[in-house]
């Protein structure tokens, strides 16, 4: 059972590793990407401080995590246009040359390109692919997937049915923060952001050009529809044992771009909860850790 934790800057890995993290993931949005495609979330489904901004930062982070013996995955989990793919592929190859462990992917074209180039990067399927059946997983296995993040709408029992058939696949489940009340993999239907389908957009798109993102990036539509997420962190602490029995070995913390203290608190809490099997005891630990009792709204599988 390993905790996978997001990083936003060099220097964070040591603190999180000391608290109980076993592996890490991060995003990268360079000036070159922003100049060509804007500063929204098209490269890795997160904006701003959720991403590193230079290859130098990425290299420093890789050296740091390597010294800890902890793998670092790079999130390249957007859905890309033909115009964007060359730069995404270049990013993956530079990261591989630096010694990167693997990438989180959704885009089928990117998977095919990495396979054709015999990439040594471990390819992990992002939860945005919403793989929830054996047939869907088989499709991606043919494209070189070795690891999968199960979507948040699945129960441990449902994950277990798939893992029983494919025990050689590494499985992840989100266990901290980012509990979405909508369906994983369908964010583009709800978030008012996306990617540029043609160059030169300023106000209105030219005739024949699809305008598919909000250049101003307002509040995500899911928040507009349902309000801001609950102030207390969502978690799956009471279900860690069930997830492990289902074959899930990597427990993923959300919060890429969140303050360091929020991520640290999650690692410390889940590390403390790992050895407990009594739900009442775990819920009391939650109350002591965060100053309020947990509830169904923030429970992943309750």
C-alpha cells in the first residue's frame, strides 16, 4: 500500500516523504506551452501553481525524488489537438531522458506515439479515461498501459472484479481530496475551459473555427451548478482495507496545486489511519485531525 502525492515545487518531496509518501506526481506548463496554447488547463487538467514552469524545476524535482527512492510521474493527461501533440511528445521524451519514471495519460494518440517510439516510460492511465470495465481496460492494455487510476464513481468491489482478471496491472484509487459529484472523464462537458482549435483567436473565432475554451477562465461550471466543494477534506480512510483487498496498491492523494500544509495533513492522516480497521476509531482520528466530524458528503465510498 503506497501513498502517491502531488508535488508543485522542488523541495516538497522530502517533507512529504518523511510524513509517509511513497511516490509522487507533478505537472509541467512551460512558457512555450503558454505562448502557443494559453495558460488554461489543456496540458494536464490543472492550472497555475499546480504545475512546474520550467524543465530545470522538473530536473531538480527528479533528482530530489530519486534520492528518496521514490518514483515521480508526470501528468500529461489532457486531450490534445494535432497542433499540440508534437510539444506534448517532446515534453515526454525530455522527461524520459532526465530519468522520469512514467506518465499519466488519457489521450489515445499520445499513447500510440509513445508505443511507436518504444518509450521506456511507464504509462499510467489517468482516471479521466473513466475505465470501469474489463473491455475498456483491455483496449488500453493493447496501447501499452501498465497502470490504471480507477474513476471515483467505482466501488472497491467493482475495482476488485477487474483486478481479479488483471492482477498484473498496477491499480490506483483516489483517497484524499477532489471528490467530484459528477462523472469522471466528462469534465469537458462541465468545465468552461478546453483547448484552442485554431490559432489567432482574440474575441470571436473566424468562420469555420470551433471556439472550445473560455479565455478568461471563470469558475468551473461544476462549482456554479453545485456550489463550492465542502470545506472539509474528502477521504477514503475507512475503506483502505477494502481497496487493498480489491487489488489496489497505490492510494492517490488529490490536491495538485493545493497548499503544502493541506497535502501534508492528508499524508499524515492517512498514514495514521492505515493500520486501523475500526471505522469508529478512524472517524475519531478524522475529527481530531481536522476539528470536525466526517460525513457522507466527503466520504468516497460511504
